[in-house]
């Protein structure tokens, strides 16, 4: 598993703190999305991609490129629902803890 400099496991828990942060952020956005009264066309996409992020964290092997793709799809699906903005930023911040996507090699 990739680790950023300065990221260590929480003593005694055996869990990467980045995974803990991502799990909490995804859970928060899922709850807020479920409780949001307005329906919008791409709500299902946001819910599906949040489930993908949750599954990656549960498996203990989050893939940075896939997490970033999910984040983009969630942001696009939620669109301008301002009430969900802070929770969405929490997910983004948690994904950013995993670092940048390595650049593609030129062939």
C-alpha cells in the first residue's frame, strides 16, 4: 500500500489514518446525500461512486487513480447542490491524503 511521508498507522489500531479519514468522509457524504430532499438526475451515480470508495477502503487497498475518478464522478453528479458542498470537500480532502496519481510513462 502506498503511504505519504508523515502518514503512520494509529497506534494499536493497525489502520492507516488516511483510510480512517476517507471512511469517515464517505460516510458523512452518504448520510447527507440520503437525507437531502431534492431529487436530481445523477443522484444514483453519486451514490454508486460513494459505494465504490467505501468498498475500496473496506478492502484495505484503495487505488489512487480509481479514487480520483470516483471523486470526479461524484462532484459532477452532485453538481451545484450547495448543501452537499462541505461534505464533498471532506471526501476530496480525504482522497488527497493518498497523494498524487503517478504520471503515466511515455511509450
